[in-house]
C-alpha cells in the first residue's frame, strides 16, 4: 500500500511540474512560504515584521530588523519525515544598515529525486489500448529523472519616517513608511531540460502607534502592508523554446500589536487577503510571553498552529499547516548575529 501511495504522490507532483501554457503551476514552489513563524500564522504576513524571514511576504518589512539574522529551514515534503518525496530548503542572511535601510540575501530550493519515466503510450486513444492488447503498456520503467527548482533573492528596503500633523489638539504622529523590493533569479532543471527567469517583487507598509493617536497607552501599534509579487508576470524560459509565465500575486494586510503590560506580554493579530488565481483570506493570532510564543491561524485549507522559543541568540519556531494535498510540519531557525552597523 505504501508503494502505491508513493506512486500516486509522484504522479501528482509531475502534474504540477508540467506547467501548462497558462503557467498555472510555473514556479509553484515559490508559493510555499518561508519560516515556520509566518506559516503557523497562515501566511498572513504581508504586514508582519520578523527576523528576516518575512522578506518573501513583503520586502519592506526588513527595515524593522534590529539585528542581523541568519535564517534556516529544512522541510521534508510529501510522505514520511524519514522518507520524504521532496525536499524544501531555505537559507539566508538579513542585515539592517545605516539610515534605516536593510539588505537580505536568501536561497530557496525545492527538489524531487527518482521521478520514474515510462515509455510514451501507444495508439491514439484509451479505446485503442483497451481493445488491442499489443498497445497496452507493460509497466516497464525506462529510468528516473530529477527535478530541482532554485530561487535566489536579493532584497533591499528603505524606511521613510515623517511626522503626520493631526491639528492643534494633538501632537504630530510619527509614521513609518517602509518600501522594499526583491530581485529574484529562478532556475529549474527537470531531467535533461532547464529553464530560468528573472522576477521582481515590490512591497510597502504604513506603521504608526494607534495608542498615541487615541491618547490611550493601553492600545498598541498598527501596520498596514501591501505587496505585489512577480509584478511583470515573470517568464520562465525553457531550453525547448517553451515559456511559462508566473502569475502576479497581489496581497494586502493588517497587523495590530496589543501590549499586555502587567504580564510583559503581547497579542498580535494578523490578516491578509491574497489574490493570485483566486482570492484567499488568511488570519492568525500570536501570543508572546517573554521568550515563548504560541500561534494559531486559519488558511484556505484549514487550521495552522505553532510555537516559538527564543533563547540567547537562537529563535526556534515550529508550524503545523493544513494543506489540501497533505498536512505538513515545519521547523525553522533564526540566529541573531548582533548589530553590524
């Protein structure tokens, strides 16, 4: 039974890898997210500030980095943890710079090994093969191929801070307006063929202290975010002259940070609307108490949940993600390198 389930999984993977002319599945591994923290919050991260892993959701978020971070994630995908069908890796470095700017470099890889290859079907239709025994395939495997998909991201972000005048009754309200851009190089090798593409993502945020505006210290900070991925519909060019386009993804979202001062804790509420092939509504809630975080969210397929532990310079995060194909577990690590400015 396990052998047949693996064959089904490989067939489903192949159907995704063989992108059609519409490009529905072209570059689909780029939709898998980065970091267990945003994944545990249902990827509702377009207005989230993190330790660098949020570059994928909105490159503008990098300006809120306080320290340089190395981010790592390995995700065995489809099948058991000991014998996965595919592998998903992420590694990167994010650094704050002078004058409220930030820089990041990340590498993501999705790979599938030992994809079986069979002879082309004979005859013109299923009916031909049904009535002529000589045309039926005998199940002989010609060999295997490998699929490897890589993305290299170079991210740059800049924050613009300005006072917003609110009239004579109020003091001016300080507002952060970060802007960011991802430049990405995508390369895919499937068997003997390869493809490559250059893409651009852009993003922006608007963040201010709602409690200061309402003159209530019990109320926290609000952030609004917007991002557009593959803004010009990134074109994946194959050596066979075939071309696939990666559809543009538009997202906007909200983040509200509510302090619980008596416990030295806080609640974070996240919401994102993402539009690519269809509209998806994502949401999550995070409770942090000193060095511990608990998270729960809801994506289009169901429940997400997770936890985080921050100790010394290590940030360890876990996520459970409901998926219409297979529920997955994710672990990621952030390493605080200190301040290099």
